[in-house]
């Protein structure tokens, strides 16, 4: 059981890394994309608000929240702290085989020090088992699971590259285990 939970956490972390790396490179290299704006592909989020789309196999339901709409994903725990100036670029909730999951990508102009303290305190209060943390001036990586609540968390982020180094971008995944 633990091996399965860790494999889900590792896969979520790998997905977060891949999505984060691809997002910034594509924006810099695409001359057709407007400068300084986040453009959402309609194949990911196809309506304002939330839509439920059953997957082909019928075991998965996705709830896509529009980007830029300042909406938190439907299944994100209500006590999860977001900075006042959080700009949500991706908010996605889904349910597979009765287990809910969330992908949230947002940015803030709060200092890295302030953001790191907020989330270190939050995740310490979550009593995560087998947790790992890497926190420094350029990185915030926290992952672990709470076997009592049956939740798994992963957060990764840090300051964006120049000329946006005053912006901290974070990617959060949460799943029921």
C-alpha cells in the first residue's frame, strides 16, 4: 500500500515538473503568444466556471476551472492558504475511482521568504508522514502524505527567471489516497 501511495506521489511530482518546465519555455519561444499574458488552450478548459466531463472509461470525472478566473479547484481542501494576490493560471480537479485530486498552479508577488514560511507552517500542521522538504532562497519543495486523513500533497515552486524574479510561482498537487 505504501509503495502504491509513493508511486502516486512520485508520478504527481514528475507531472508537475514536466508541466512547469514546458509552460515557461513555450511562452518564451512562441512569437504568436501575446507578451505578458497567459493564454489558455480551450482543449483544457472549455467553458467558464466548472464543467464535468466523464472520461472515456467512465471511471474518471474532471472538473476544469477556467484560468485567470481566480477560482480555486473544487476539491482543494478549504483550509489551504492562498496569498491575497494569488494569480491562478491552472486550476483542475478530477475524480478517478472515487478518489479526488487537484492540480493548482498560481503565482504571487509575496517574497519567497514569506511564501516559504506560510507553506512550511501549513504542511507542518498537516502532520505529513514520510515528508520531504527542500526550502531555500530559490526553491520550495514539500511533499508527503497524511495517512490518517488519506491525503497526499506535493508543492514545488520558486521565483521566476529574469525579468520576473519578483514573482513566485507554485504548483500544488493534492490527492486522496
